[in-house]
């Protein structure tokens, strides 16, 4: 279910933004970097989810044409 994955990825990205903001506020470079890394991971996961969704859409369109 892409919807659930979208929500998980958005939550992970939001958590990364919070970590980055806390790292900026407290001058904690490690926490700032962790937050940026978490955001990048979430974006990459979302990209994979988007590709899967597109592939399913193409497959569904072929199924519809062949009925």
C-alpha cells in the first residue's frame, strides 16, 4: 500500500527536519547531520515508492486495455 508508505516517509522526513532544527539550535553538528541524513533517506524511499506506484499504474493500464 503506497498510501501507508507515503505516510511513513513523510513522518521520517519530518523527524529528520526536527533533528536538524534541534541540531542548529543547540550547535550540535552531529544531530544536524543525522537530521539531514534522515531526510535524504526518506526522500530516497519516497522516490522508490513513486516508481513502484508508476509501475503499477502502467501494469493496470495494460490490464484494462486487454479486457
